C-alpha cells in the first residue's frame, strides 16, 4: 500500500512546517493528489488518520483531500483534455502522442495549526 508512504511524507512535511512556525499542534492539512498516482482515496484518508492519531502533536488533525483528474495535451493537434487513467487518446484527432500535464501531483496546499498566545 503506497498510500501509507505518501501520507507519511505528507505528515512529515506538515509537522516540520508546523514546528518551524512555532505551532503547538497541527490541526489540519489540505492536500492535492493526482489520480494518475493510482492512490486510493479511502486508503489515503485511513493512512492519514492512523498517522495523526499516533502523535499528540497531530492527534485529531484532519485532511482535506482533492483528487486531481489526469489532463493531457495532444502532441499532434495541441488539444488539451481530461481523461481516465487508461485512455489517453486525443478525443479530437485520435492520436496517442500525448503528454500528461496534470494528474501525478502530490502537494500540500496549506496547513492549519494552533499557535501559542504571545
């Protein structure tokens, strides 16, 4: 299950950013992941929740997950189009000469933290 590895990386980066900002707790993470990573949304959520519960700093943290559909550009006619994981033929000219533009992302869009009162 590579979802656990993906979420471990997300959690490590979010915790590091939260601690660097002087946070007392990580409350939430907003993440975008491309469908072409073939990660399963439910497994991602399960892995995040399991990791969050294992550390008092992250306990109760939530994840807002956005799955990004694959999008390609036809190298023959220049048409950009969304598609599923397996059908990358250009719907305009039926060429298979396409370049994936979106769908393999893994990015943290934002984090929500508790900061100490000054």
